[in-house]
């Protein structure tokens, strides 16, 4: 089985501050953001809601995609989220199931 890697987008609220990240363990990484155990951007701006993620076969592919998304205009990121999660639901419980 291939190891999965993830690109994800967190927000502080619907249409709020966005954060784009990459990880090989989505549940653990999002838990750390939610628990605010690491100092940084997400802790400072209370960015804890998982509103988008995508799965990649390798960390290299995920990092490449993360870099692309980070360069996007805000509107493009909002469109990406709303295409798959129009209600801006927090997807954390979904990934924990």
C-alpha cells in the first residue's frame, strides 16, 4: 500500500484567515493545530477548522501541490474550498471516523 500525504486548508471561520499546509499524518497534524500546541501562524490567528484536503501518493507530490496553492490568489483558494465544501463544514470529524 502506498503511503499517503496530504495538502490541507484550515480557516478561522467561513471566509476567514486561511492556512495551507502539508503532512503525512492528517489527523495528528490537524489535532496539533486544534490544540494549539505549536507556536506559529495558526495559533496566533486561531486557525483550527479543516475545510479542505486532498490526498497524494507521495510527500513530494503533496509539497509540489502545496507550493502551487500557496501562490494562488485568495479567490482561487476560496473557490477550491467552496467547490467541494460549500458549507465550509469542519472536516475534522470526517477524517477521524
